C-alpha cells in the first residue's frame, strides 16, 4: 500500500484531531496529569510513548494471525511491558536525571490505556504499516495534548520553559526577576495535579469548539 | 480455536524472545547505569557540602567526578573516631554501623566542611541523604536527601530546597556539647524558643516522615560523636 494515500493520512490525522486519545476518548489521563509539570518531562514522555506505541503496534500486527485469541491479552501485555522496560533501562543509562524525574511514570506507560487500546482495537486487525501509522498518530495526539498542558503549567506555575538537554534540562525562558519585583506571582495551583485538570479542561473545550464536536447526540 | 499445545508453545516462544531482548538490553547498559548512580551519589555529597552548580558549567558526570576528586577527601572512621580501612562504595549506609564514611570538603588546603551519610525510615520507605557540618562540627552547612519512596507532594518534599534550606545554620550540639541532631517539628519553629536552633519547620501532611528524619539524624550523627569530638579537640581534621 502507498504510505501517504488519503487513508493513511486519515489514520495519522484522526487521533491528533477529531479522535484524540486524551481529549476526546479521555484515555491515558493519569500520565497526562503526572508528567506535565515541566515541558521537558512531557517531551521525553511523548517520545517514550510514541516509541512503545509504534513498536507494540507493529510487533502485534506482524504476529496477529498466529496469536491464539484466548491468550491475546497476555501476549499484548508482555510485548508492551517488555518494550516499556527497555525504554526504562535506556533512560536510566542515557538520560539519568530525566529518568529520576519521570520515576514510576515510565513504568506506568504499561498501564496507559491508549497503548492496550490501540493494540486491541487496531493492531490486531490491520497490517503492520497501517498499525505503525496508527501508533504514530495516537502517540502524536497524546504528545500534542501533554505538551500543550505542560507548556502552560510550567510557564504560569513555575515561571520557566525547560527543554530536554540530556541533563537536568535547559531553561529556554524564565520570567524576569523584574516582573516578580513588580508584583507578578506564579500560580502555585498549576504545579499541583488539579492544575492539570483545569488546563486539560480548557484544551478539551477549545478542541471541541474547533472541530464542532457535540456531546451526546 | 487453537489447540492447547499450540497456545502453550506460542506463549513459551514469545516469553523466550522477550526475555532475551530484556536481558540483552540490561546487559548492555548496566555499566552505564551503575556509573550514573555513583555520579549521582557524588553529586549529592557535593550539594550537601555547599558546592554550587553554575550555569556556565552544569554538573555532567565528568564535571562531578573532577570536582569530587579535586576537593573532596573520603575515608572511614569507626564509632570511637579512629580511622579504619574501607571500600567506600561497598559501605552500606543504611545498615552498617561499624564503618562510618566521612567526606571532607578541602579547598586550598583548608577544610571547609564534613559530610556524612544519614539514612532511616520515613513513613513508607528508607530516606537516604547526606548532612554536612562546618568544621566546628556543630553548625549545619547543608543537607540533601537523594533517595526515598515517600508520597510525592507530602513526605516527598524532604528533597526540596525549601525544606533542606531550613537546616542551614542550625546547631546539632546541645549546650552541654552532646550531639542531639535536628528535630523536625510538626508545624513552624517558634524563634523565641531558646531550643529553636535545633529545630526546623515540618512539612504539612508529613508529620511521620518529619519525625523519622529527626530520629535518624540524631541516631546517625550520634555514631560520629567520638569522631566529631576528636576533630573539635584537635582543631585539625
């Protein structure tokens, strides 16, 4: 099949826009709340999720005809868990500071409903190249939301914008001291989990407005 | 429907392949991970000793190694304050109570601080850290907690600067010169209390973690009392 015919585009675009796993299917919320305190954490988490999602989709799609359906959930879980463990080990080796900050949430990618969901709903029914695109699309859809949320949480909560740099993070921008002297204050609530809910709610609202999606028709 | 034998065989093969993949990955990155862990411990010793990371020279593993080798002298003492042989990396800072590691901050041949490991139970987990004293073996120079499994946002706040900064300048010796450690209060320190130089503010919602920190500081620093007394009597280290 061609890689970029209209069907492939739809597979990638849908989960980013009209069928976003976080904002429209409301999956993977727990990690979206936990790793969105700083932008660099969200970016590394996105890359990890995209890697796991694409690989698990492709692997499961390749063996889909051979998996006995009685044990398919077990097989899916072991493939996903192994991939996540590999990512965790690599982070500990090459991005130690980041892996300390993300701590348990890397391991918890295993329980991210998006990954199991895509494996069950898509990878087991489609060929490897489509499954790969589906993984990429959903990973990007997930990443887009947590990157937007973390951008606002870090900017207004901590007053900085941090990019990943292999160490403790590169501070791209921080609110000048003069602003604080003039009475500006960070919104401490945004650093806590409820802050993520507020931002996420606003993102969901905006996205539904843009695509004209109505609830309960 | 597949036969039972097929199902078992399939699961077995998948398990073997995935297991191989995992052990292969682990085998390849193990050395690097251990190196990172060691560098991280050194980083925390440096932080407790009040070395400050600068923006022009961020603390990569190599930089940490260099500063540590240049400015930190490490050795072990026993509970009587005598020097003993040890392999620092193998000393179990949680359980070993016979061999006590000491890290001296030496800048231009002048000793500026003494860091020792501390560890003990918080609420859920063992909290690990380093506390550094000034050469008078009384005033706290800095403290760092680097490993714990306390609740993020509550007990987990022990590693945050707002909490550890409160220790700086506090005294670990009582008026009659006994090592009594630092008490973590429930609530705020009342500065009019003469005892307040031995106390720091607690963390709201983490009273048990605070109590734990206070009690292991007292216990662990107590083991070094003979050594601290020697340092103080000699005036040299």
